[in-house]
């Protein structure tokens, strides 16, 4: 949400990315399999390059899994880009490289911490894709006991836990800010 100064930015509790990670690992395994088949069928062409790409993908994936086990964010995009490059230089299925590049680009945005920013004009939910709402869209917005509630006028309710504890003073200031904007 760079470029604009917001009065409040609330970071929501992290989501689980198990499904996204498994899809990434599956795509990496598929790329390694396709490159391995290429080495077996046409071993005389680019064998060293294909083997280097396969080993690099495996090494990056192992590094990422170890990093994830230590509690750090897991991003498989380097291995996905290596897979895209390996698939692209194959004589067949070059179009499949576009899917790998798209997955590598989208992965970071999907795993970005979900934030909701509040200013005098709008409420912005920094998700994929980014959602902007005017204050007129809300019936009520409340932060209480680590739970953010957005009550839309169209009978939609959005409730999520926030990432870190907020003092009672900051919670009260946020709720007053929201009530002032909603009562305009």
C-alpha cells in the first residue's frame, strides 16, 4: 500500500498456505519429470543444462522447505522460474512455461500479509486482487479484543483476527475514527 499515507493499517492474522505450497511443489516435480524425460529421450542435446536445472530446482525446493520448518515464509518462485526456463527450452510444450511464470509471479502476491488500510476517503483491503471500498459501503466497523469486524450495508459480515495485540487506547482511537467516518 505504498504511495499513500493511511491513518490506520490493520494486519490480519496469517492464513494457511498449505494448498498453495503443495501446488507449487507439484508443479516443480512435474517440471523435473518433464526435464528428466527429455534427458532420457534426447540425452545428447542439452543434457548438462537440463540436469543442472533439475538439481537447482530440487536444491531450492529443499532450502525452502527447511526455511518453512523454521517458521520463515516459503517462496517457491525461484524453483518455478527455473522450471519455466527448462520447459521453455524444450522442443515441446514451450507454452507451459507461461503457466510457470504466472505461478511464480502470483505466488508472492498471494502470500503477502493481508492488510486493511483506513483513511478519510476509503477502506482498502490489500489482498489479491486489491479491494477498495468507500465508507458508504459499511454499516459498522469495530476492532475489539483482537477481532476486526467489517459490517457491510449489503448484509455481508467480514471478521478476522488481527496479527498482534493492540492496546485499549489504540483500539478506542481506531473505533472513534471509524465511527466518525461512518456518521458523516
